């Protein structure tokens, strides 16, 4: 697992039981961005596309399917 996936993709997903409105605004924004990033990776993987990411200070083009494989599953 890359440093990128260890640090950046540690996602705390809100389950249906959780009330998102009780979370601080910054946490809700973070969760929304994470949800959008996962959706981008999923859609790109279906099309066989790559995404550009920064890993350990280096910009790399990574196949979306590989990036998606390192992301925690959505709950």
C-alpha cells in the first residue's frame, strides 16, 4: 500500500445509523469530498481511465482501478 493510500484514503464512512447533521461542518465537508473522490475513481475505473495523484511528492498517473483497489469500501 502506498503512502498516498495510507494517509489520504483512510475514510471514516458515516453509516445510515449515524446522524450526519450532528457532525462538525468540517467533518461533513471532508466526508462529502471523500464520497466524491470514490465516485470519481469508480466511474473512471469503469471507463478504463487513469487519475493523476501526488504520491510522496511526485505527480503520477495511476489507473483508476488500482487506486480504487486501495480505497476502503464504502459502507
